[in-house]
C-alpha cells in the first residue's frame, strides 16, 4: 500500500476532528472549569520511513503511515518518555527513537502498598517497562511520587467522596503529577520534552498557544482526562499516538518485536488490586453509616444503602429483593438518604441548567466568541467517550459560566468532568 496515499486518505477522513473545550462540571457545588478552543484538524507532515512487510496473525495490518510527532520542532531533541509498561508507551518510545531523538524511558511509581494483587501488578509493570527500554537500546530510570500522589490526588479524592462528590483521580493525577511534577523531573534531567502514550493530539495555534484535540482513534481518546493540564505543561508535552489507531499501535509493536504488543490494556485502577473498588475504598473513608434508599416518585423506602460515599448520581443501584434495577437520583447528606428512580430516562435525572466555577482555560484565555458576545454555543460531553450534547455557555458572576442545554441530560454527579468539543458557528442575525 502506498503509505503517503493511505495517510492522506486518513487525514481526509479525520479532517472534521474537533477540539476539546474541557469543563470540570458540578451541578450543586463549585468546581473547576477548563476550556480549550480549536477549529480544525491537525495537519502534520509525513515521515519518509516505511516498515518492512510482515504479517503477524494477531493484527489486521502492519502497514502504518508515519507522521511527525514534533510539528513545531524541526531539530532533534532530548525526550523523556513516561514508560508505564504497556504497549502505548512502548510504541511512543519506539517512534521517537526511530526519528533520531535522544530518548530515555522513565517509570513512575505513585502507589506503595502490599494489598493483594497490587505488589504483583507493580513489579510486572516495572519489569515490562525496563525490558522494552533494553530492547530499544534507550536509557531507563525510575522515579517515586508516592507521597505527592497521596497529597495531590488520593487525599482530595477521598475528601470529595466523603462530602458526597464523585471526583476524578485521573484528572487530578494528570494535572498535578504527570504533567507537573513528573514533567519537572524530566526537564530538570535535561529533557526538552516529555512524551506519553496518551491518545490525544496537540496543535500550536498562530499565537503560539498549544491546543488540545481529540485523538484520531475516538474509541481510545483520553482528552477527557487531560482537561486540567496547564498550558505551560502542554508546551513541553508530546502525544505521538494521537494520529494512530490502536490496532496500528499494536502492529508497530509486533513488527518491532516488543513483548508488550499483545499485552492487555489496563482497566480500572491498578492499585486496587484484586479487591472490588467498594471494598478497597472503605479502608480509607470515614465510617459509612447505612441509610434508607427512597423511591423519588412514591416516597417509599425500598431498602438500605451501604454509605453515601459509595454511590454517585446516575449509577445503577441494585436493591435486595427488587427485580428491577434502580438509579441514583440524589444523595441527601443531611438525612443520609439516597433517592432513586426506576428508569435511566426518568425526568428526575434530567436538567437544563448548571453553574460551574471557577474557569480554567487551557489556552490561558476564554474563546473569542465568549469574550466578545458573552455566550458560546458548543457541544458538551458529560462522561468519558460519551455522546456530545448541544449547550450554550454564558458568563456569570465571579468568572463562572452557566450552561443551558437545548435537550435534557441524564443525572450528572457532583465534581465530575465535562469536556466540550469544537464551538458551533453562531447564527447570523
């Protein structure tokens, strides 16, 4: 297959890719709001590097187009790669090394526990990362951020759960650990950039600001978890996999003989180990008193919950003795009561307006339409890989934005994250 022709076709297919306006959403309490406006797909030059023809039976194709992952940097650079031990970080390091950059892999440890299953997981990831670096002939380091992770990620996560919220630890980790402390560590060691295996894209705008765009592989897009990243961090960050599909990444790894090519994607939270998340988190939360679960329509008590902090708005709530699944509508902290409904489309789970604050702009400034007109029509995504919904953002007091939706939206938990894609064109007067 002609690599350049295939790449051009892929560019045409993804030309309508939208940017991300990110908002940390909170229905009844203040939280952070994050925005990044971009208006077109990222056009980058092709690499004139073709791989030898091989056909591992595990993957559908090994013919992968190569693109420059440094659209704004023409010279070779010193790049630190965050090595998790998975296939994505493995291929990230491989692509950068093939381009001639001086690459060093760094494995980061954020959790230290002897919980069942975690120690084994930690050792396996470390060994896989070290083995890949050895195979690629690049340096390997390890850095420990266990104390900082507890302070900036896990402790705020537990505090949020304790007051009835549903904070996202991945957003906290990316903002405070990976793209702050980890980035600072890499730069202090002589690196020009930090590269990771995230599925996301970056584009430099004419004014020099870095914009955050969704990945080509929409099923693996991770921009939802990157919305808290600071502009100064994005200036020194690379996401080489943003233009590739997951199958292509595995094919590259297989062709290069990397043992991580067939490694399963990580799911859930590794440090939880083999236990259920509910059982794990109970060890860190304050004592959770049981309380009633009440039908929002009839006011009848249907059963007992195990503790308010273990539930989030919109989630399924199975109640013993009932044949049908119920859904959490609201948690009343004062009476320790959880209200539930019998349908995911119940009107109690819908809302038309919300207030979010304060604003944090990924590009360090709000979109032009919002600055000039006080209103921005755009789309909202209320959960990772969720569908887009039309909304309008308007200025409110104290730099907050109110969102008014044209259609109803299912229940949204407090302190969850709301990324939003490309602004829609304003109607003509």
